[in-house]
């Protein structure tokens, strides 16, 4: 019964023309223009996947955005005009690579500054050289003839350890 109802619904929707539009159904352009479309698609972020370009995303919204890029390129728009079109509609967030202006300078210069600071710290440590051994302020007690060192009763820590061991 369910299969028959599903078949009738499908047939009715096809008959009346009420079917879902096919995403990514725009005709491909000339090869050189299609390369441009794919390059522009690699620069724009998918609004659904949030970290994947519209050229790489399988989402239907990304396919629709790529079709929009294809239409704009077919109209003769420049790359900058296509990017500006998407920035005007989605904001600067749509760019996978942020522009180097304003607060975004921190994004661009932050890693360089961290590497420079790290290099300076390493350089300073190498300039200091290895730590020098400080001469011992206490003279070593002479060893007894049996080869064991004489007990040093002046060291309070050694005396405390001995007291603990005697318990």
C-alpha cells in the first residue's frame, strides 16, 4: 500500500511539474572560464560546511553558490567583482582567506611575531652558553681507610634522614 501511494505521489509530482530543482544543473562554461569558476570557488567559504570552499563542498547550498559564480563569470564579471558580490551578501566571513586590513592584521602578523619572539628567546639562550658549575663551598670529608666516606654530622638534612631511618 505504501509503495503504491509513493509511486502515485511521484507520478503526480512529475506530471504537474512539482519536483525539486536539480542543484548544480547549470551548463559548464568554456574550459578556461570553468577553471576561473573553480579558482573563485576555492576562495569562497561554504555557508553550511564552515571551513570548506564552495568548490569542494557537497552541500546543495554550495552547489547553488557555485552556479551563481558560474553565472557571474558568464556575464563577464571580473574575479574581484565576483568576490565583492559574495562579500556584499554574506560579509567578509565568506572569504576563506581574510583580507590584510584592520583587525585582520593580527591574523596575518601574529604567527610571524610568535616565530620571531621564539627565535629571539632561542638566540638569547644560545648566547648565554651552558650554565657554569659553581664551586662547592664545602670541602669533601676525607674517606676512611675502608673506602666509605666519613659521616658529615654538620648537614641538618642528612641528620633528619638518619633520624627517620632509625625509627
